[in-house]
């Protein structure tokens, strides 16, 4: 009987020890998914306004949010918190002089990483085009 009781106590102790170390019980700290827009290209010439729109897309390719950077100048940096279901960002920009506008897409897709910050950098070397990437 003593042997049976010892084994039962040992098994019970092992059960409580192993079950108390479960990873399911640990709570992960949840961070927002963010992205930082930076513009390091040249300033637009006098009289030209350069605006950027950052479109967020879900896994179905649907636009779920948009953010704006108005009258962008060299050195502009802005942080954004992505919508929960956003998976990527595409950048559209419009240059305006009076009533004339030129609109183009940055030819790169920026994929978001859950809980991380992604850099959306537009430089003087960034490729642009008339079609959405």
C-alpha cells in the first residue's frame, strides 16, 4: 500500500509540475502593427505640392484604410497604426501645380508584419509608374 501511495503522490506531483509550465497560460504582449513613411527625395519645385496616400489592403486585395501625407517635403517622417486586418501598403502620390495634376504609383508593395513596424521609404531613386503595383 505504501508503494502504491508513493507512486500516486509522485504522479500527482509530476502532473501539477508539468501542467503549471504550460505555454498556453503565458500571455503574449500584443503590439500594434505599424508602418513609418519617410520621404528623402528632393523637395518639389516652387509652386508644386506633393501629396501621398498610403492605402492598406487586406489578404483579399481589398482597400481597408488610407492615410495621407500632405504637402510632403524632404525629411518628412510619419508613423501610422495599421488596421487589424491590413496585410500590405501601396503608395500613391499626386503632384499639383494650380489646376494641373500628375498622379503616379510607387512601384513597390510594402508587406506588413504583425506586431512590427515596417519602413515605407520613398527616395529620389524610387521607381514610379502609372499603374498600381
